[in-house]
C-alpha cells in the first residue's frame, strides 16, 4: 500500500522524520523511535530478543502493508533496517 504524497506530508508534519522500507512489492512507513519507545523495546528484548523488533515495528508504524507485521520473512527483512532508524551524531569526549 503506497502512501499518497499528501499522507506523507501529513506524517512528516506530525512526526518529523519518517522512513519507508520496501521488501519486494510490500512497503511500510515508520516514524523515528522515541527514547521511551527505545527504552521499552530494550526492556522487552531482554527476555525475548524478537520482542525488541516487534515493539519498534508496532510503535513506529504509520502505515503500509499489514502483512509485514505477520509474515516472518517480511518482518525479519524490515527488522534488519531498524538500526538505521536512529540517527546519532558524532560525540567527542574531552578530558578536563
């Protein structure tokens, strides 16, 4: 399910950065995870590593082909891109 330009503009206005992940002919649209989402995902992932990805997908999901949530192959393909959802800046440690 491809989103319209209008829908994408609305999501960007509401959530800031957003991402599109495509697998074959399936697509999903995700917002950037918050610190709260990442914290919850990390706690959930301690007992079940797959749960980390499930939490991120659920909490960051804006739209797309729902089958991505239930088909293992599609889910793992999308999950492999989650590391790129979080932007980090280069930090510098200076001893004083």
